[in-house]
């Protein structure tokens, strides 16, 4: 299976990092080669421009691709979105000179709009019943209103800083985008594709979570449970030969500081907080394999 990955720019490093965290160690990713192997002999990476990835997936050169939603919509390719990978968030916006007279989409009627996204822009203008000329450019879109190439622009922004630095103000949001995993519709049910989706989901599920382990007196277990409801309740394990139990739980990272203090107050000791690389959905078989003395963390979760 080939995975198409952005070959450079702001999307390359986060994509490779996500693959590494998902367990697909990449061989030679930093060498900017066209292809790279992974630890899975059946999975290979194909490096391409983010704008070209939808076509690679549509034409079968890659089973799946990592690219922005904006690029897929602009390409017009019929792909299936599998996972929002939650990075590269941005907006495609309609903007115009801040000292001008364009303040709403209707004001652009009869004028011109410069953009690197002609398909998206054309659809946006049609949806807003605005008749305007589209000027297709391949860079420096923010410059076009100042050199009288266009009256307004449709361009990507994350914070709006670059637009403001170039004397432009946002009139309207065209669409929201983030980096996502896409597949050819005929490859969605492939076992390797399903494995990749599970791996990515597990990494995303672990974001902002921490794993707490501690010992607690058995007679204080109810008090401990009140402090750490966690993901469906804590895991409780007997400690051989002692009237003590070991308690494990997954909690939100933002709650750790307060929870640790509360746990100590109710008698917990030996508290250990660790990061979680992946939080994987598991089958009900997980519970069936646990010893009788265990209370599962959650009927569908497994930590890695």
C-alpha cells in the first residue's frame, strides 16, 4: 500500500511525525526522496506536492493520501475522507484592501478576484450570486489588489496576520480546512487502510491524555474513585499479600495537577503520571482475557 504524503512545506513534518507516532517508522524521510519505505514491508510512502495528492489517490498511484481539505475540494476528485488529522487548520477567505470600499461579498460583483483556488472561488461566487472575474495566480496573491491585478482575493490564512501585514481585511470565510486522510472509494475497506485509520485514531485519542498509576488502601478505594472517574472508571488490581490495591486510570492532562493533590489527600501513594502514545479502540475480548480481580479501564480501550 502506498501513502501519498506532502513532500515539503508546513504539512510535511507533521505528517511524518504522525506516521512515526502511529508506529510506521519512515526510512529516509528527511532525504526528500520520491519514495520511502516504512517498518511495514507492505507500506510505502510516496512524497508529492499537497496539491497533487488528490490526483495520485484518484488515479490509484496511492491507496490513501494525507493532504488538506482545501486541496481535495479544489481538485474536484471524488475521494473518501477517513480521518481529520487535526493539524494544518486554516481558512480560505475572501479579502480586500482595508482602505477600500469592498465590505461584503456582494460588493465584489462586477470586479475581479485573484486566487490559487479557482474552482473553490467560482463555486463560492456562484453560491453567493456574485458575478466576478476570476484571476488565477500561482503565488503572491496578497499583492494583486495593490498592483491593480484584482479587486479582491481568495486565499488561505491561519491567523490573518499576513493579510493584515499586506493591508488586507477579511470580508468573508469561504471554507474551513485541515489536513485529513483520504482514500480512493474502492480502497476504503482494504485491511491495510483500516489498520492505518485505527493507528491514526489511536494517536489522536491520546492527545491531551495522561495515564495515572498509584497504590491506595482498599478501604479508601471509593474515595479514590470519586477523584478519578477517568475513561469509564479506574482499573483496580490486587497487590499480593497487602490490604492495598493498585489503581490505574486515564485522565485529561489539564486535570492532572489538581487530581494528584486530591489523590494524596484521600490516601493514595506512589503516584506515577506518564504520557500515552496511543489510545486504541479494542474489542470486548479485552475484558474477557483480564483476571477476575481486574476492573477494566474501559470496555473498548487499550493503551500503548
